[in-house]
């Protein structure tokens, strides 16, 4: 399934400093019955966002109109727990295109790259600078550049580099998942087959 192309993203950010956020907190298991990727954003952080009657909890960051944006700045060890792809579907469907943390669970990080959400790993010190900047001014903008592989706090110009494998980098910039990548090479595959 193709997703939005991602080259450079400049956006405000939503802070979620909680550490060890697992995939069941991102999208509770009771919402995993659907096989389509749409609609999961409504239940992103469901048990943190809503009470048992379905009313928004005013103290949860996604319910606070002060914060918005396409970047989620998360605490250490984000996306741990089970390998559910639905967690990233929920993040993407909600509108986030980038998650920043000082550490990601490996399977979650790979799921992000397969679905079109850029996981940016930063140093704990840089993560703290981001949290502090957003707390001081929620309109603070962050720039994430895949071509340059940098994340920049625009108010200060402070920047860090991040790693991304070249195959996934190319796919993110073209909006390809693994199937789209192969379909894009169809003519090359046909030529190769004809020489065999």
C-alpha cells in the first residue's frame, strides 16, 4: 500500500515523554480485528485518551489543543512489546509522519519504515532539548530531512543526524512500501526475464 512521500517535514510536535510505551498502549488488542489500515487513528492511545464511557480525558496530550503537529516526540523505548503492525497503522492514520525517541524497539522501528512513519532516533540529551522547547513554546517547529538525515530544532538551529538504511530511505522518499518498490521495477524485471 503506497503512502505519502516523505522528504522534508517541518512541523510542530506533540510531546509524550512517557518511557516504555508498548504497542498495547499505542493500540489496545481489542481493536485489532480490522484488516484494513484505515480507522485505527481513532483508537490511538485509546485507554489513555478516553475514559470507560468514551469521554476524552482532558489531561492527555492528544486531547490538549495546545499541542498539534505531524511529529510525535516520545520517551525512551517507544514501541516495545508485541510486534503488532496495527500500532504503526494507528500512528499513521492519526496523522503523525514522524516519531522521535532516544530508543525504539527494533520490530516497531521496522514496521514504521514499512508503513511510512519515519522513526528518528536521537540522543537522550537532544530528546530532552526537544521536550523542553515544546514545553516552553508549543508552536516550536522541528524540521526532519530524510535527504540530509537530520533533525533540527528550528528555534535554536540545533541539529542531530539520524540513521536510515538506504533502501528504506529511497522508499520513504518515493512513498513506496516493499510491494510498490517491486512494482516500480516491473520493466527492469521484464527485461531481466527476457535475457534468461
